[in-house]
C-alpha cells in the first residue's frame, strides 16, 4: 500500500493519497476550496482560477496541483478571498448576467459564489458585450451572454458523452463556446439526455421547458450556501 502524504491547509493537518490533488484532499477532509470549472468526474482544467491557493507561499490552482509531503497550503485568507472576489466580479462584468429573470437563479454556481463572498455589486465597470443566443436545438439552448468559459461542457461532451459537440474558438475577448455544426446547436448530435446538457454552472446551456419546474426559493442554493455539502462532512 502506498504511503499517505502529510501536509497542512491553514494549519490543519491532512493526509492525501499519492496523486491526489489539494482540492480532492481538502474535499475529503471537509475543507471547502471555491471552484467553478472543476466538477467531480472531470479531468481538472484549471480555467476559472477560483481555487487558487498559496503552496509554500506560491500561488497554485488546487484542482491541478497534487498534494506534496510537508506542503504548507493557505486557503482561507483575506488576501486570497479578496482575489477570489475580484475573479467573481470580473466574470459578472465580462458577461451579461441578469439574475432576477435568469432561469438558473438559485441553481447558479456563479450567483451562489457571489452570495458566499458577500458581493452585492462588482467593483468594475460592466462591459455589456454583444453575444448571441442559439435556440436552434429542439430541447437545449445556448445563451452565450451567461457563459463563463469554464470548459465543463467541452470536457463532458468529449470524455463522458463521446461526442465532441462543444469546443472553444477565438482568443482573448473573442473566445467563446462553439459547436461542431455550422447550422448551430440544432445541427449537432447533442441529445437532451447527454451529460453535457446539464453540467453548465451558470445559465448558459439549459434544457428547454424545465427552467421553472422548481420554484424560486426552493432551489439548491436558496436554502444552503455553495460548498456547505463539503463543509458538513467535517462535522460528521
């Protein structure tokens, strides 16, 4: 049996298996590290950088960095949390997020993350980009106004569904999620039952005709803050 790796997060002693990331070890110990792109079952992508921690004083993404022997990790510090607030705020101003009438409100991880960090309004000016909506598919639509380029749909379509429906195209401010058909999402082989149709953390890729099946006030993050399911493991 491989020996366990011993390290600390904010002074708390943890153990990890060889190859286990800092984020995975933290989750197992009931320590929440914020994330938006990382999702259980998907290969770490390191896109959102919200899980950035200090490892022996140097910034690393917790979702991609393997735990190391005697590693000293800082996670819940005011400096890191202010950095995370900045990332969250930039995601809001770089898109067009109108939470009051978004179908994903209450189930949106970006919105929930803002609540967790006490963000009521961004510190940065809104960019109000001109982005399109693709409703050509009979059961699924893409609202690129809400996309945060997390990459979950790209990874899931390829690794889980085996289809490669979604991909990134463009660079910089012009980067966006595209599909493998010139006819839009309706011209792809995406099915409403595909995993890629349900992994979006925001309201960018949504299934039609189910947006308000669960009333506002009874949704996932209406009752419990994001990350609470991990922190509750620490209490058990």
